């Protein structure tokens, strides 16, 4: 665990602490980004071929909706009542493959959340000198 040796000196200023929290946020959100692509791919939505530049924006909008669906699942936020979310919920309940994806999405998110919280707690304890390094 040599990475924590100089944590006290490294995390003294505000920008480094902010960078740490931004990195942890990215790690937490990354699984939602990945699983939103799986939800969109397996949902059976009729995505038309990309014929024009405007179709990219439509596809990006569908992906953003799918990401928000995955984000709401991760943080147990209330789902919006728009047609996309109602249809997605219906498709997930009816499809075994999407139920399996949803199960692993939930499990992976909880594992990542626990690891990030444990890492943050370790860094905070090291900064305040509460947790001492083991001498080997």
C-alpha cells in the first residue's frame, strides 16, 4: 500500500481534493453509461439507420434517455412518466435477457459504490492521521 504513503502531503490543497471527488464520480457513473448502452441495444427499439446528421442527434437523445433510465435504476430515483421510460420498463419486465442485464447492473453498481466509499474513507482517515500505515 505504498500509494497512501504521502496522501497527507498530496491532499492538502482544494483542487486535489476536488479532482479526487470528480474521479470517484466518474467511476460511479461509468457503469451507468455502459449499461445504458446495453439497455438500448437489447430493448428492441426501432432505431432507424443513420441517413443524415440529424439522425445522430436522435440516436444521441435515445442514448441520453437510456442513460437516465440506468441512472434512475442505480440511485433509486423516481422514473419519469414519458413514453420512453414506460416502454423501457415494460420491455425489461417482459424480457429475460434484460432482467439478467438489470440484475448484473444492480450488483455491479453496489460493488462499485462500496469500493468507492471504502477508498474515500481510507483517504480521509489517512489525511487526518487516524489510520496509521502498517510497518512491514
